[in-house]
C-alpha cells in the first residue's frame, strides 16, 4: 500500500500527524504543490518565495533520511494531488489542515475526488493549538475580543509534540516525475536582492529549533520589557519558522512549558510570550471566520473612510490620480519618509525580510494615519516583503492598526513615531543602524507634517463614526 502525504504550510518531519499517519500505512511518498492557479489562492510574495525555496530543500533532505521522496509539482492543487495519487497508485492521502477559504475549497475538492476514487483521505490538526471551529463564546459565537479568547484557551492543556516516523516506510516503487526546485525560480536572480536575507536567516527546521532553544534559555525571562525594544534582541524571531510550519505551535508550547517548570517561572515573560502565540491563533481564527480578511474591513464603517488613494487599494499597479499618495507610498516603501523610526523599519524590512513588531505598528500607523493611505496597500507591501507574511497575521494586524479590525486599537490612538522612537530606541541604536545618515545634512525632511496629518486623519475618522 502506498500513502501520499501532501505538505503545505507544515514543512517539518517532527510533530507532523499527517506524515505519521501515512507512515503507519505502508510506503510513503511526499508531495508539495506550488499552487498559483486555484481560484482565490494568493500568490506568494518575493520574500516568502525565497524562504520556501530553502525550506523545501531542507525538507527534502529531512525526508530523505526517512527514505521518503519529496515530489514537487506546480499547478492547481486539487488536480495535481489527484494526478500524483493516481500515478503512484496511492491507497491513502493525508495532510495537515489549512484555514484560509480558498485553501479549504481546494482541500474539499481533493476529499471529494478521493471519495470518488476509493482513496482514503484524512486531514489532521497540526498548525494551530486550537481548531477555529471549536472555540466559541458562551453564547456560541466566535470571540471578537482577545482577552477572553485567550483566557478561555490558555488554561487548556495541549497535546505533546509527536515524534518522527520510523525509517521503515521509505518508498520502494517507481516514482512519478518531480519538477526541479531550481526550475521554479523562487530565488531572485536579476537583481539578486536576497543578500540581506541570506545574512540574516537560515531557513531550516533545525535553525528554528535552535532559535527556540536559545530564546527560552536566554531571553524569555526578560521578554515582558525587552519585546518592545527594537534596539535589543528581545523577541524570539520564530515567526517565519511558525509561518512555514518548520516549527509547530505544539513544539513551542511544550518547550515553553518545560522552561516554565524549570526556571523562568518567576517572571511574567513566559506567560506574555505564550499570549503572543495566542495572538497568532486569534489572527487565524479571524481568517477562518472572515476569509476576506485581507480585503474587507471587519468594521464596515471603514468602507467609507476618505483615503487619499481609493484606486491604489483597488489595483496593485495603481492608477495614480492627483494627490493619490503614490509619491508618499514610494517614500514609505523605500524608507525615505524623513521619519527616522519608519525609515529604519522599512529598510530593515527590505534588507532582511523582517521588521520588529513595535516598528511594524509604527510604520503601519504612519502609512494609514499620517499618509492617509488605505491599510490594504500597506498590507500588500508587507505580503511581498516579509519572510513571515501569512494570510492571517498580516491582514489581521493591519486591520488592528487601522482600527477596522477585531479588538483593534482605536483609530484615534495615533502613534507619534518620534515619541515611539524616544521610548523604545532611546539611544537611537536601532535607527542609527538602518539610517546612518540621520545626523548629516543628507537626511530628508519629513514628507508630511506629523501634527497636521494627524488632525486630517481624525477628521477623516469623524466623518465615518
Ligand atoms: P515574538 O515576540 O517572539 O512572538 C512569538 C510569536 O508569536 C511570533 O513568532 C508570532 O508567531 C506570534 N505573534 C507575536 N505577535 C503577534 C501578532 N501581533 N499577531 C500574530 N502573531 C503574533 N506576524 C506574522 O507572523 N506574519 C505576518 O505577516 C505579520 N504581519 C504583521 C503586520 C503588522 C502591520 C503588524 C503590526 C504585525 C504583524 N505580525 C505578523 C505580528 C508580529 O509583528 C510578528 O509576529 C513578530 O514581529 C514576529 O517576531 P518574533 O517571532 O520575534 O515575535
């Protein structure tokens, strides 16, 4: 009997229930489909593609040690899985669940196909601590507010991480053809903008496990204060590993629980860190209940907000009209706004595919509330440039900053990026690293007046209240 395991956002061999189930059944082959064709699936951004390339190379090696080949195919997910399962003569199919609307549609189509062809198909719970449909308020609705959501969940126990399958289930038959990873051209060539990503990241599951161990050993105790400081290595930097499933939330949770037991329990750090994992859950639950989270304001009164750039939000290319904000958008993207913390963040993002959370909030707030540009435009930029960009956390956090989302920061609470820099980067270490020309005459004047643009934003908000 041959089992096919379909990898998606779970590029790991440990704590992988779909892989274990396949290995319990007979010979195992693995498949990854680069799906840019199925309706509604959002094509990956540039930084994400870079990460994916390395994560797949790593997965291929890890699977090879178990004797399991990884097949690569490009096309519409449901068709490809059916083709490969047929070519292999697979009797069973397994995968770990996804939570986006279009992705669920694809998975449903595969299940239907399997049912019609007497192939056993089974899906598993692996990428979130809680399945979104299991979490409800007393009244039976999805939670709108984070604190009660997390209060009700964080007290539960989660399953321990699962082990590796044994190496006895390698694949012995003849294999269908696989495409070559290099031919997918996920890495940039001309120009090669990925130098900073290569310097910053090792996109392997082992590197994720090391980052987790190091964070828990050295930094979780100080996390409560240090997490807001972009000038310090205060956070875990696990987000891309979680995004690609090279680490599972169960693995992170179990390691954290162990650390709590043997030491860091005195400080609030572990609990605060755990609640950040809770925000990750909360974002995915929002996406599950609102598949159009990246395009539709959860608070519909924001549909009438007088953005400067309604057309930019509609079409990626943008058809710039008068005062459409295109120049300001470019300045923001390129880190040339004349606001040091925003420019530092945007340059960090461009160079490394990452931006510190505090700076993400400030940079997003500046785009939305000082430049008057629709959050969806910023969301798309982050989608293209972040190595951790995901279909839930990115739009949910943009909606949070915009004030249009669930349990969002109120619109009228507008960050002052200069005050934020003083508070969270007091010696200017972070800004100095990314904007070295800061204290020279070469540094730019601010593209907008902070006080005036703030008042304009409040006026816009008053018009939709
Ligand atoms: P840590 O502080 O060490 O947190 C641990 C983990 O908790 C993170 O790895 C992440 O998985 C999760 N987490 C922490 N904060 C959040 C949050 N606010 N929302 C959801 N999960 C969280 N995070 C993404 O993973 N992908 C995104 O596309 C993304 N886009 C964002 C866009 C904006 C405008 C903002 C303000 C935030 C965004 N975040 C996103 C959330 C957050 O900035 C990152 O998760 C965090 O900076 C990652 O760094 P870390 O791993 O060191 O975090």
